[in-house]
């Protein structure tokens, strides 16, 4: 077991009080991290504030170089990092590798983003120009499902925009983030990136801190609402990436054999703990029987187990609370007599937070397992008849994160996509995010956007400077 320290003002530090981090596959402690409160937060924020005075004056090229240094540090140490990530998060090694390399790739790509000045007016009367200025010190709060991707998608745009950041990983998955902190300690100027760990109670202290100017948060919708409330005291800027209940719509012309495997992974990757996982799959009645059988048959070939073992496709649920929530949803489905194509057995006792791959056969639209975000290896398949009907069912949710349409007729796919009330819709693929396209939720799935120029702008204020050309002075 290793102790991991926090990064504050360019130094790795601890306060002698520790939080233990469990491996969800073994329920054994894999590491300890500092348990911080107000005092440590105050020093991290003060360091970020001091660093901001210099960092905001750097050129885009200087900032790009630092961010590329972060990307390189992650990439060069990817082997160590992905193994550590599996040990605390539970995801299979292959998926942990994808996350680590994905985070390095995202940092490298987003390092190139720039916010150019915009000329609003340039004539004999006046020159009016909009520039973007960094908001200041950012508080970043990250969940446990993609701890590294989420940390990088907050640290990188903050730095690129000229802000400094205090980042709080989830208490369930802080280890790999702190190892990266150690690796980038000498890559980033002291105080520009601070990473501190603590219980959930550290979150509101960040949200309400008077010297933090902006909160960027990824996590549940319930916590997002608390953040909005906490940040309202001094009108902090906020970006919220929240929950989702994404619908996939499969039209009758889809090739059953070809889409079965993709639909499976669109739902069960990372044991279903993905905000943009397909959480409701609507299949046209003409192919429902064949496709549901094909998905169930594929599911039976996938191994559920310890993510560090070769061949594992679906790992454990990341933590006990979520494990119990998912088991409760399955119990509810059993209690209501819904039909299971796979899974649905009673609590699989034993070590590790394992849930068997569970696929439900056409449960009603108001079933909890359909209406709620499952965030586990559980997927309801539902039958639909007409396109209008399925669009209405897909949109019948307080969430609006993403969705997908599967069809050979891509024009038809786009026509349906344009009627879905979500921030992203994929046609014939899933979970593809571009570093250059905005990613954000409609309705209660979020507020604002990450990624791309839109995401970067959220770390800045517009400032308009006008020069009167025909002034009588
Ligand atoms: P969570 O909301 O419980 O916790 C997320 C983070 O917030 C953690 O770091 C936690 O310590 C902190 N936190 C908890 N209470 C807080 C408070 N009152 N104030 C401030 N911070 C607080 O979420 P989770 O269980 O870690 O993650 C799962 C959820 O995240 C799911 O709903 C999922 O859909 C969502 N998610 C969304 C996206 C997205 O991009 N939209 C991505 C990943 C996960």
C-alpha cells in the first residue's frame, strides 16, 4: 500500500490525516491519500491566486508548451498509470489504457486551442474589439467513473485559457490523479495546478470559497444542483456535466449481427458507469426478437471479473454505494416481474462489487430501470413501432445528454437526431467525443459545455475594448 500526496504550490504535501482507497475487485486497501479540509484548501487557493498573477500574462505558445508537457508525462508513464487506475477504479486494463492514452491525447489536442480576438466594428467612428480574459482561479470537482479523463478535461482548458486550478478528485478514485500530480509537478509552474483530496465534504468548501472564481464539475445531477446553489453566493461561473439517460434507437434496416456487439459495448463499457452510455435501447418491432437475442448471446461471451485479469470485459462496480443502488434497481425489476434476457440473479455474494451482465426484455416505460440512470451493467431493451412514438419516448426524460440512432439510412438518422433533446447524437457509433466539438447536456444533464472553443470560452470572460476614432478630446 502506498501513500499518495497532494500537489499544492509545486510541492507534494500531506497533513498526516489519511483516507483509504479500496480496490473494488478485492475490497482491499490499495493506497491512502490526505484527508483535507478548509486549511489545506485555503493554501491551495492562495497558491493558485499567486500563480494566476503571472500565468495570465503568458502567451498561448507558452501555455501550449506546458500542456504538451502534461500530455507527454502521462503518455510516457502510461503503463504504470493504467494499472494503478484499474486497481482503484475497477475497469479492465484495456479500458484503463484507453482512458490514460485518451487523456494524453485530449491534452495534446486541446493545447492547440486558442481564443482569437473578434473585431466588432472597425470604421471611421470606432474600433471595437472583443478579447477573452481568464476568469481566474478555477475549482475542479471530478467523479469516480473516468477520474483521469475528467481531471484532464478540467485542468487543460483552465491552463490554456490562462486560469489556474485547484482540483478535487473523487474520494473513491484519487490515486492515479495524485500520481499524475507527482509526474507533472515540475512540468507546470508552481501553483498553476493544485490537486487536493478529501471526503465529499471538501466539495462544498470549494464551491463556496470566496477566492475561487469558477467551478467546473462533473458528477451527478443531484450534486450539480447543490453546486449551483453553493456557487450562487458570489455568482461564480459554473460548468456542470451531469447525469444522463441516453436512448439508442435502432431502425428496422440495421444489420442485426453487425450492431449487436456495438450496442452491447455502448451500454456495458466501464461496467455501464458512463454518463454517455446507452441506458435505454429502443429496437424496432420488426427486428426486436432477433436483435435482442443477438445482444444476449454476445453478452454471454463477455467475462465479468477483476479488471487486472486478462480477458475481463466488464469489471466490478466502482464502489459499494453504487453497487447497492444497482442491486436495488435489479431487485425492483424482479419484484415487478420484468423479464430478464441475461442476469437478474439475486445478490451474487462474495468479494468484490460484481454485478452480472443484466439485460431486460421490454420492460414498461415507467419501470425504474428505464426511467432512472442505472450507472451499472444493466440495460433495458424496448420495442417500438413508429418513429414519432420512439422520439417521444426518448425525449421523455429530465436528462438530455446524448443518444444514438442506428440505421443504414443516415439521412433518416440525422432527421431523427435533430428531433432528440440532447447535447450530442451519434449516427451508427457511440461515445465518440471530439476535443474540438462542444460536449454538454441539455435539460438536467448539464449547464454549459466542455471541449472545443465553446468549452474553452467558459474559462474566460469577454472583454470589449472600444477606441473612439473621431473623438473630440
Ligand atoms: P457525485 O456527484 O456523487 O460526486 C462527484 C464529485 O462531487 C466527487 O468528487 C464528490 O466528492 C463531489 N461532491 C459530492 N458532494 C458534493 C457537494 N455537495 N458539493 C460539491 N462537491 C461534491 O457523482 P459520482 O457518483 O462521483 O459520479 C456519478 C455521476 O456522474 C453519474 O450521475 C454520472 O452520470 C455523472 N457523470 C457525468 C458525466 C458528464 O460528463 N456529463 C461524466 C461522468 C459522470
